[in-house]
C-alpha cells in the first residue's frame, strides 16, 4: 500500500505552502502566505483519493 504524505508535503512546499502548526491528532496545518489558504494534512495518507482531495483543496493542479 502506497503512502502519500511525503509526496504531498513536498508538492505543497514547492507551491509556496509552509508548515503552520500541529492540529488535532496527527494532522498538520499548512498555509500559503501568498493566497492565505490553509490546508489540513493527515500524518498518514494511505489513499490516493485523500491525497488528491488535499491537492484540490490547496488549488494545486496535481493528481496521483
């Protein structure tokens, strides 16, 4: 089973997102200071559907 969290975080960084703070459980909050958008990233993303939902929420045109 593939794990997508490292790739998701890498893509977020490449698109101007920065780690803001830890959320509840194993979730992290990321922010893009240019667009002031917040994205919640799970610590264990095992589904490509979840990874694609994060990309969609962050308005990054990337699909797994």
